[in-house]
């Protein structure tokens, strides 16, 4: 039997569609940053110009009010994001840990007391083992019985 001749196949993989959009996305980001920078520079120039023309006590509160009015959408969006991603998780975690605090204290006290009881048990058991493993001492009556068959000591010079 002969094997059928196989033709080599070349697989051409095309890049994903997002790769084709990357230059446009980068260009849009550059344009957005450029527009924001130009807007900020223009507002700063207007505020500086009005600050130079009029008395300080009138222009400063007005320029702050104008800046707050112009940047209010950004400030509101920043506050929403802060509430959503910072303050709400923080308060949720604080509430969660406040609920778990009694359990934490209970486990902490149990661990401390368990360690103390275990240490006391270890010391007592080591003392008992040493007491039981040591050779027994001879009492005075046992020592006298051992001396019965021995020769008494002679003292010279007495």
C-alpha cells in the first residue's frame, strides 16, 4: 500500500481585530490628552488675565467658582469612582471585621490559654517522667539490713 501524497499547507494567521484598532486608539488617547491640556492652558490663561486686570478680592472667588463650574463633571465623576471603588469597599471591610471581632478575640484567647495549658502539661509530664525514671533511693532500714553480714569497722586509737 502506498501512502497518499500530502501537500504541505501553510496556515496564515491574521492578527486579531483589536491589533488593527490599536493605532486609532493610541491616536485618540493622544488627541484627548492634548485637548485636555489645551483646555487647561486656556482656562489658566483666562484666569491669570482676569486676575491681573481686576482687584484680588473680586477675581479670586470668581475664578474659583468658574473653575469649579468647568470641572464639575470631572469632580462628580471622581467622587462617584471614589465612592464606588474606595469608600464602599472600605466601609464593607470595616463592617465585616467589626462583625468578626468577637470570634477573633475568642480564638485569640483560646490559643493563648491552650498554649499555657500545653506548656504546663509538658512541664508536669517531664517532671513525672524524671521522677519515675530515676533509681530508687535506699531507705535507712534497707541500709541497716545490708550491714548485718558485714564486718564492723575498727577504729584505732580509741
